[in-house]
C-alpha cells in the first residue's frame, strides 16, 4: 500500500427528486387505472372489447404514468452532475435539461479558476474556468452533497494533486454573490 491519501468521495447526482416524482406518478396512475382494473377483475379480459371508449383513455393515462415513473427510477436524471475524482484531476459528466451532455476529463493544471455563484431563489452554480477560457458549470441543485461539501471535496482533490485554491476576487450584491478562487500549485 502506498502512503498516498485517498481521493475525496465522488460527487454524484441526487436521485431523491426522481424518487419523489416517481412515487407521485405511481400514485396518480391509480386514479385512472382503478376503474380499468376493477372492470378486468370482475368481467375478465373479454370485456376489454365491450368497455366504453373512456376506458381506453384511462388505460393510456395509466400506462404513460407508470412508464414515466419507471423511466425516472431506472435512468439517470435529466439534470445533474457526476464528478469522479482521480489522481491529478477529475472526470465530470454534466447533464443540463436543455443543453447537450458534457463528459470531460480534466487535470488540475488545466483549471485556472473555480467560481461559486449564489443567487437568491436560485440554485448555486460551481464553475470551473479552464486555462483555455472555457467555462464549465456544475449546478449544485441536483447533486448529493451541498454546495459547501462540493467545494470541500474539490479543494481536497486539488490539495492531493499539489494545488491550492487561492482566494482571488468576489462580488457581493444584495441578491447575488460570487466567490472566485485561483487554482495555483502549492508552494
């Protein structure tokens, strides 16, 4: 065993919102599904051809709600981020609702700044500014740990790779706050 400290725990997308929405969809599926189920229970499958057209709509609504619930439970969230720490950097899989999915692998030498933007009534955003000027945003609303825990894990991974977060500048308004750290080699 080497004497190196382990990398911090990975930052993964939260599945809590998906589980709550899936449970709500399954509960809503009962409303149109109950008349259909009782009709089949008491009259058998032969009655499917004789039932009113409204029951077809009930069946479709039930199937759609159950299908969406299963999709929420079995597939990754549409919004969120998975950040996996590795020696010398990190790998990120960032999913935004209306943007293309980003899968990136970065070394700490490629990251120039880390920014935290906090606005009232909005989710926090951690942005990684690369040395090329590209900005990679990680929304913290749909990740497991809170914003501060995400920053602590980023700091620890950088420190294990020989880098530190040096406070650079910030902006503090009544409803908006931005903190910026420059990523520099530890001296």
